[in-house]
C-alpha cells in the first residue's frame, strides 16, 4: 500500500522531470538545437587510469630545496605566483604579540582584505576602510581612514592591499584606488627603517 507521503513525492518528481523536458523544448526555439542523439561510436575523452598495481616505484630520491627565510608578504598569497617555495620555520611557533588592527567583521562591515608585510611592518585594512600600520614589535605606527569625505563606511565592504616594496596600494569598497610612499624602505646593513606618511589619493578610479 502506498503511503500518503509517497504520493506527493512521486508527483513532485514527475513535475520536476516534466519541467526539465519543457524547459529543454523551450530552448530549442532559441538555440535551434534539439535533443536528437547523433549516430556514431562514443569514445572516452579522458585517458584511461593506470591501476595502482601496475605503477612502478621510482628509485630517484626526493630532494627538497633548501629552506629560505621570508621577511615580506607584499600581496595576498605572498607573491604574484602564490608560490613562495620551501619557507623556513622554527620547530615551535608561538604568539609574539597581539594588537588591535581596527574594526572586525560585523553587521555593518566585513573584512575581505588579507594583511601584507613590507619593510618590517604589517598593514591591515579593517571593515571600516581604515588602514593600520603595525610595527614588528606590535605597536601601531599610524591608522588612516580611506572613507571619502561625506561618505559612511557602514554597509560598505571590499578592497585589498598590495605593495611593490616602495609604495602601499589600497582599493576600497567605494571604488577608489589609492597609493602612498609609506613602504619606502632604506636598507643599511641588516637594519631597515620605514618612512611613514598618509596615503595619497590618485586619479585612478575602479
């Protein structure tokens, strides 16, 4: 005996199938194509997989490149290729410091930009379109709002940060692209110093 629940399910399934068929027929008048199956032999477009039992074990040794230290992360993914190689890391990782980087994600805004590291400083774009420059010791060097005059950051999200090593570039949810000379780094042996200034708006608009 068919239950009462089964009947509506069968009816829904039949309606769905008939709907797909009807939609397909409607498209025939637009595309000029029908569902006629063409004659001929069907060939597999994918290369046949090799069974694991037939795979040969290579005698070549696995060689890892030497680990390198990475002192910068100038764009999302670390670099344009998103491939930084074999990065060095200590045997144990720990939290060196923790500091506020601005406003977090809430009902009024959302963080979508990844932080970048340039010249020994970390740059963060928060949910209210504010850029913060944080030093390697965890101090806030400066914080600058990128909200255009007369605008409100609530409900606006989007944007990102990147650097070419000489400038910090930022895009915002307001459709603007901005640049600064904040990241200009002077090297003197093993020491580096960062010259800070407020970001400057360019005429480039997104």
